[in-house]
C-alpha cells in the first residue's frame, strides 16, 4: 500500500469515527427527558437541582403530564396550572365544585363541563 493510500484510509476512518460520535451525542440529547418523575413520585424538570441526580424515573414531555400521572412538583418548583374540568378514567366529569375533584389524579383535562360531556363523559351523581 502506498503512503498516500494509507493516509487516505486513516483520514476516512477518523472522519467516520467522529461522525459516529457526533451522531451518538445527538441521539443522547434527543433522548433526554424534559421532566423526570422519581420513584418517590416527585416531578423534576430541568430547573430542579435534583434533575441530574434522578436516575430511576419515568420520563414525561411536560410538568403537566407528570403531575396528571399522580406526581407532585419538587419543593420550590411551581405546580402545573390547575385544570378547570377533569374527566376521570371512569368517564366522570368533575369541576372544581365536585367533592371528588381534588382526589381525581388520572384524568383528561377540559375547559368546560359541556366539552367534557360531549366527549362521552357523565356528570357526577349528587
């Protein structure tokens, strides 16, 4: 093999290696969660001092999703905006006047009771 061929192969190998490393770094950044819910049920976004230390977690796209799943914000973090109407997994529409509103943790959020009912929900029994 000539010296020129050897240099060309070496250069191609180094270029390929650096491209693979850059691609792996991009994939790692893309896989980084926005919010981590720890095994203790605490939701950490990137502003939380514990975000980087949280190793066992469920990943969420937003703080709202994490809180809706039953998590709670870390101390000092703002809570997610409170929904107006919650349709529980069992299909019952709870507004803020419903005795079950605060206890309803897994739900679909709606702006009005009418929207909730039109989606197939029912009103709570009085």
